[in-house]
């Protein structure tokens, strides 16, 4: 491969991959139509994860401080064969890699050329539908990550949610420091329900400013230990927490008016009520509230994919377990198939309450946010699914298989307790 040719403002890279001359560059507003067409050609209108219309992509490209689109082209051709988006949160020096697509037909063409030129032996048994596709995507990941962390230096932590429909996405970024941090079962629905891997790259400067985790709720300790081993984190004290008392079920109401939600969300941010005060590139479009106990939950609900992501929340003096149970019932009625939320690694009591409400630990995100004092904060990722969990058609890496085993242990402990099994026998 040739060396990367970048400037402070723009990324432009030329290379030769198995005899094919490629150009990888930052997208321009005029590329929006071609990028949108690439998604249509690849997913045939079934990509529900994010907005890939021409208008949305053009808006992204025109805000480079928040969005960093890359496209890959065969030299001399106008239409891109691949693309990648890095969303940037400058306040928290955090980026998310998303919307990685490489046109399958081109990947197969490159492999055929490579085999014809004996650059790849037939005996290697390489899957022509995945090998070169992975190489092009991996190169885009490497260039984007290097550009935003080192060249422009605007972020210190980069993460990606990779699909498990095949093995290739789970291999992306391994050579440049991405590490597995968990598995999110039934996280999205495209053609069918799919699981996602959480992969995180933390720079040394982010690790240096990370707030140490000193205590961890006992049910979450195995999950934490897996990430601690991968990222070289400290081993905290394992603690038990008081199980929340049983209380009467709560009734929650929902608001779906975008203007009202935006106003309320801004108000809660301004007054400091919210628990997290940072979101992973999502804005709420649903507000769940329970005035009787003083609780509000701001949710991003994607009705097409079935995702319900709790963006932020606040509980006055309420039993968070009861509130989260009520939220799950309401979201289920609204058509959500999957709920996800972040909980601070330093809030053992809330971890216990969420666990009791059947939200299970699925991942651990080190150094995710940047606090006002300059320290970086860790979070557990909790999720709850309302559909059958099926991994029979999924490609789970050996690293993430460890997370899956811990998730299933927690799932069994909550939903199929040993006493019930003994009674059935």
C-alpha cells in the first residue's frame, strides 16, 4: 500500500489493492446522491439503521465538525464502491464509525483479478464475497480512525457497532487497536433480528485521564473482568447491593410531539436533572414520564428497526426498578423489540435496580464520555429484548463469545432460575 496523503482539512488517499487502483477520499456535497444510491443498491431499501436519503447525507457532509464521510472509488470511475461515516462528538472527544458499505460485485471482481494474477492462491479457499470487501472496508476504518485521532486530533475514543451477519465486520479495526467490549443481542432488525458487537479503540491519552472503577455490582463483575483483561483496566472491589423493594406497578404516559420533547430535553439538560448528560449520537423522539413519582425517560425509538435507545433519564425519588419496568411495558406496547441504556460504572445502586428490572449487562464501554473536570467516564451497557434470541445464523468471534456466555448466564439467572428447573424435573 502507498502512504497516506492527508492535510489538516481533508483526507485523500491513493493505493493499489490486488492490482486495482483505488482512491479513498472525504466526500463532498455532490457525492450525496451516489452514496445514497450505494445504500439502495446494497440493501434494496431495507436499511433502517439510519437515514441514508440524499438530503440527510448532504447535511452530514456539510457539517464536517460533526460528520466525516469517506468514499472509496476505483480510480477513473465516478460512482463510489464503498463508504464509511464517522460521527464526531467534539465535546466528549468521541467518534462512532457507522454506515460502512462496500459493493459486493466490485469485491468479487477484485478477487477474481487477484486470483488470475496469482496474487491469491486458490488453495487459500478465500470467500470471494467477503475477503476483498473486508479489505476495502478495513482500509477505510484505518484511514478514518488515524485522521480523526492523530492527524486532526479531534477525538480520543472511537467505537463501532458491527453486525454479526457474517464474520467480516467483526474483524474490522483489529490491527489498529479496536477491541471487543460486548455483544448486543437482537439489537437491530434489517431482514431479520441481528446482534451487534461493540468494538472500542481507546487512545493512550484517554486511558490516562480515565476515572478508575473502584466498586462493581457482583452480577456485573464477570462482564467487567472481560473488558478489564482486554484494555488493561484495574480490578475493582466486588460489592452486593440492596435489592430494591417491591412496589406497585407504575403507569407511564408518552409524548411523541417532537417540539415538546426537544423543549423538555433542553430544559432538563440546562437544569442538570439528567443522569448521563451525554448521548451516543442520538436525539430523543419519545418521552416517557411518570408524574406521580417524578421520573422521565428520553428515548430514541426507531419503529422500523425495533430499537428503543434510552438517551437519558432522571428519577426524582422514584424506585428506578419500578420505573424501568413500567418503561419496558410501555415500549413493548409501542412496538419496540429491543431496549438499550447506559449506566455509569460508578452507580452500583442503579445497576442493581436495572438488573432487577430485567435489563441485562451486555457490554462495558471504557472512557466513553468526558466530564467537566477532564476525566473520562466508563459505562455499562444494559439491554432488554422482547423477542426470541437466536444465534444460530450469527458469526460470533471467539473474543465476543466470552461476552455472549456471560450474557446468557445472566439471562438464565433472571428468566430460568435454578429453582424453576428443579421444580420442572
